[in-house]
C-alpha cells in the first residue's frame, strides 16, 4: 500500500477499490469504514488507506465472511500476538460455517438430482413440477427443502 496523500471522490474510490459506491456508503453506515474527510462542496473524500480498507473488506466479503467477522478482523493489529490469535479464531469460526454450508449444499444437490429424476420429459405430466407443487402444499412454513438452511451471512 503506497500512500500518495491524494484524496478521491466516491466514484474514483469505487474504481480503485473494486467496491461499488453504494457498498461504500453501506460499509460506512455499518461502521466498517469511518466517515472521514469532506471536500468544500461536501463530497466524501477517501485516502489510500481507506481504499486499502475497502479492498480488505471486499476480499473478506468475497470469502463469504459476515460483516461482524470483517469488523472483527478490521479491529485487529497485525503486529500483535494476541490479535493474531483472535484473527485465527475468527477465521476458524468462519471455516466452521463454510463446512456446515458445504454439507447443506451436498444435501441440496442430492435432493435436486432426485427431483430432476422424477420426470424423464416424455410423459404427459411433468412429475418434477408435480413434485414441487406437492412439496409446496405439504411443507411446514418454517422449513425449507431438506434441513433448515441457516446461512450465517
């Protein structure tokens, strides 16, 4: 990260960070990015450090981390042994969520294959659509296909 001392308006910050202007505003609202400098005409201005922080947030979000997980990682000092342990704990917890989601997706895959195989496309009635309607009629309001899907993000 090279600090130039130049400040960028939100459009340029979005281009440089790869984060949309709407998401930049959202991250500010959520406290992941501080509301900092403003121009004389009240435009929000972003430094190289803030653009780096936006890239960090984008990277974490691309790994499907929740805002709370990103917030936790942003608050840590990479030169601190205690914070290194906290970062590892945060990543381990996220890894646990990912492994749970993989199991849920494998179950979903099996159910989708079985659903697809209900119909060969040659009978007068589509058994796949029929099966979906049957499930819709019998499904509990709190349930989903298979087990309850619980996304952490």
